[in-house]
C-alpha cells in the first residue's frame, strides 16, 4: 500500500500530515512555507509512495466557501498540472483549527508553544487526515 497525505493549505504556510504505508496511523509531517510547497512535494513524492493527497476545504457555517478558497483552487490547478497522476480529494476542514488548539491544550503544551502557528497547521492537517481515515 501507499501513504495518504493531507494538506492544510494556508496563504503563508501549509501543514502536512501522512499515514504510514498501511494507512492506519496519521502523523504530522511538518509545516512548509507555502511558497516552497511544490518543490517540497516533488521531493517527497520521489522518496515516498503516496497514492492520495487530501486538501482541506474551508467552509463557512452556511456551507459557502471561505475567502481562502480562491488561493486553494489556484494551488489545486498547479498541483494537477505538476502531478497529473496523483489522486486528490477535498475534505471539509471546518473546526480543525479549534480541534487543534484543544488537542494542544489537552496534551499539556505550554501557552508559548500553543502560540506556534506552524504547529497548529500541522495538527490541523493531521485532523483532516484522521477525519478521512475514520469516517
């Protein structure tokens, strides 16, 4: 089997999570500056077998697209041009940031560490991946 990757795409940085090869465990991989995301993915795909990439779909409470959706759609177009063979799916990411903050609090992280936005993005990507795996 191959890994599944999840992206919590942001304007400044993107959180990344992946499964193990058996697609059982979702783990945070890190956070990458969004400007460096495509080269990062290209290198990762050469080193690891990934069969599916999940991209968070931010929605408002009334189910309309959030204001960041335009930038995400632009990224998706570039991604599909660069990696046409890679399967991609969108996953509703409502509440993932709130869940990530709750996860950090519950795990006992100090307030200073909880203010690390890159950690928040990585945990959000992991939650996106978990929501896909366990639905």
